[in-house]
C-alpha cells in the first residue's frame, strides 16, 4: 500500500454543520482528501459506488437507517475502513463498542454540546484517527471467538518466575484483545494492558470482556495488588505502571503529561515492567498506529523479558509492532490467533 498518496474520505452525517466541520478538519491533513459527503446511509451507498473512498466517517444517529445498521450491512457487502462518531454518553459508549464488534476500525467521541467547537478542538486527533483507519486492513464483521479455540488451563499454576504479562495495543486492539482473552485460561499470571481508547470507554470495554472471558477483567486501581487470573486495563487519563510491595506486585497509576503522544502510554507500562520484573515478565505489542511501546519493549528485552509482536498479516494497522520490530525489541512475531497459546506456553515453561 502506498502510504504517501492522499487517502480518500467520505463523510456520512445528517448534520450539514458537522459535515462542514469535518470537511474542514480532514482537509487540513496533508494525506487526507474529502472526496464526498452523504446525508444518510442510502445516499452513502450510492456515493461509495461512485467514489470508491479509502475510509468513511459514519454518524450513529441518522434518519431512515441508523449508522450501526448500515455498518453491519456494509461490512457484509463491501468491507471497508469506517470510523464511527458516537456521543460520549453511557448509551453512546455501548453503541461505540457495538460498532467495533461490527467491524469499525475506530470511534470518535462526538461532543454532546456545541458540536462544532468541540469537534474543532479535537481536530488533530480526529484527522490522525481517520488517517490511521484509512490504512487499516478490514475483512468484515467480526465473528465471536469459537469456544473450541479456548485453551485448557495450565496443569498447575504458572511456573515459578512467571510474574507478569504486559500488553500494549491501539487501533484494532479491542478486537485483538478480545480474541486473546477469550482464549486464555483463568490461571495465568496477572496481565497489565494499555489500550488507547476514548475517555469513558475503558470501563465499559472491561465489563464487556469480563462477561466473555474466563479470567477476570477490570480497570486497574492505584495501589491494588496484581493477582493471578486477572487482566488489568489502564484507566483513561492515567499511566499504568507496576511496582513492588511487601506482598508482591501492585498497580501504580500516574497522572501527568502524555508520553509517546499518549496517556496512558504503552512505553510507560513497559518501562516500569522492565525495571520491576526483569526476566520474569513477558511483553506483547499488538496492532496500532504509531510507535508507542517500541522503546519500552526494547528495554524489556534488554532486561531479559521475553517479547512478542503481532505479525503484519493479522494487524489492522502494522505500526506499533513494526516500530518495535525495527528497533530490535521483538524476539518473535506471531499471528493473532497464535498469541494466546504463546502466552500459555511461556507461563508453563521453566524460567
């Protein structure tokens, strides 16, 4: 794929004001070109045939057919990268997660008040999100992980010296994490995760995973002990780090500036794990745009940790894993459907 050419964008929204604001925002990006607009899904269907865009932005609430229904039909008939615009309400959060399940690459939080000003304030982030989505590999709606793919529990608890697994992901990561966590048994060491998400979405994502996985999934709380059989997601607007206490490993949250352009940052998590756990930890970097996590994963490898990267063929966006691989931070690359078994194998192997 030629990443230097301008990516063609179709904006689908029933609000003329939002269409104009998004057009202005996206047109300022040097590698994006708005080639058309559509006021509803029926209009969008014809415009897609006519314009063949690389990516579309899609509002949830629209007349005649809502965005989720259209997204489901689109992913069956003509899979293509789509970014959903969803309100940052409780209902909007659920809708956003449903959109990701249906195949949307990413979600943009739509301000509930003064939308024009709110969208303009998010302009740079919106443009980068749409550009990242335009590079994504999309195969259609995402099917539930078959139960047959669930891995058997370890014969006993994890071998001595297996203290922690740390995972970082971004664009496409919600689906990758779902596939991994639905497959792993409940008796692995604690797993610490940074997934770049919109504010307010992490708690709902954790709850959804917790209902479908054998391991417990929750948002990390500052100072809590990290227990086996539990996945800890970094909360919004705080860095997740790992520290040691007399009772063992604990989650430590840090507020402050963005690192590697993100808060929470994968680099911050990986750096803390490298210093705290050394060879007793494993680091995994999954699909995502940019290079967050590459430096931290390299430090983990230098400290003796086992490191794994998702391969290019199964990444939605091969950005973060590529950057880590090019830096020499990744020992091995693996397809997404092999990563859960790699975690189990590492946990059952003597240190």
